[in-house]
């Protein structure tokens, strides 16, 4: 078995946050959330990492994160740019929004050549998530069998606005359906999502399993992402050329519904922390400080 690669989605420009969350310090030592992710991944066994970034942030990212990690990992860089499209397609006039997580991972084709995990750069997933992913990816699996770390919805929301989550249905330890909701937030009567700009809301139980873009894939997933991207563009460009996103859970769900793939659900009882909004910073800083104080992390991570 090839050593698995940790793929980190770090190309976002932080429009809601107002800056580059990938390199924003969250402790007194200057570590960003991505430093905690890399520390946990290293402890779990990962030794290969691919950072998905944009050329616009390349130098800042390499100076702040990438070059330090070369002492610990085999580091690769993948560039998610708007014009990385199949032959015959062009960027719609006025489009500035990235094409989504599915497109970001597709950009790894030709760089990642074995099993791989996928995480967001600005989400704190917890120690056990990386151990579960690494252990899964190190074992042989049937082709088109993948894995996802599931979190309880109530442990993944912020007090400061809406979040996007893949809401999951699970049977016998396998994912049977995942639907991406881009506006989920805490409401007076519980956690709910809206699909019509806040005109109406659908309440979800707090223990609903959700995807946090914490996946484990066989390398064949890159072929699936490529094969399905052009048809997705054909369906979505005419109706939503400026904002449609090719979500990773969307492709995983298609494979499941078509009977062409299986996704094992690796349950995780960690509490998510992230900085979707500037107002989230205080909570993240306090949380990580407690983890240092209880010995979960040393003062210095991978420096």
C-alpha cells in the first residue's frame, strides 16, 4: 500500500472572515489552525501532504506554513484557479467565486497518486479524526470504497452566523445520502437550514451526522471527479454561472445513488472549531488554550 497523502483545502480567500484564515494565528506562539491539523496528522502517521492554494497567496502561504512543513512531510502544492476548466469551457464573465471543493480536489490529479484524506485548512477536527482516517487509508479496500468522518451537527455550528454542512443519512455504518446545505445556523427553536434566503427554515436534530469535508478516498476518486465535472458544468452554468459550486459531497453522493461506490462512516465525537467569522476567533483561541493547559498539545508544534 502507498502511503496516504493528506490533502488540505487552503485556496479560500476568506470573504466572510475578511482575511486569510489559513495563516491567521490562534495562539500566543503564532500557530494557525492548520498547524494543529498538521501536528495531529503527523502524530497519526501521515508523512505526505498536498496543499491546495491559489497563486495569489502562494508566497505568503509558503513562508508561513509550507516551508516549515518540509522538515516533516513530503510537501506538494496544487493550484486551484478559476481557469482550470475542461477543454472547451471558459470562465463566465464576472465570475470570481471558486468552483468548489470538488474542483479543488480534482486539481490534485497528476500530483496525488495514491489514497488520500481531505480536510479544510481552517477547521479544527480533533486528534481522533486523523487517526481514524490514517488507519482506514493504510488498509486495503475494494475499488470505489471510501470513508468519511462524521460529526454531530450540534458540535459544528457557530454562534456568529451560518455555516455550510453536508447533512448525512447513515445505515449500517455506510453513507446512504449527503445533501449540502449552505445556510445552517442556530435559531431560537434549534438548529435549522434555509434554502430560500431565510424566508423559511427546516429544523434539524442536534445529533444529525454531518460532513465537515473530512474524507478518505482511493485514488480513483480523482477520475470520478474529472468525469463528472463537464456534465456538472453543462447543467449548472446556464442557470447559475457566477455562484454554482461543484461540491465534493455532491460527487460522493452520486456514486452512492448510482450504486458505483460505498462510503464508510467513521464516527467522531470531537467538537468542531473554526473561524468562519472574525467573531469566532475568541472561542477558538480559548478552546486551544485549554488544550495546551491539559497537555493535549505542547507549547511548540511542528516548528
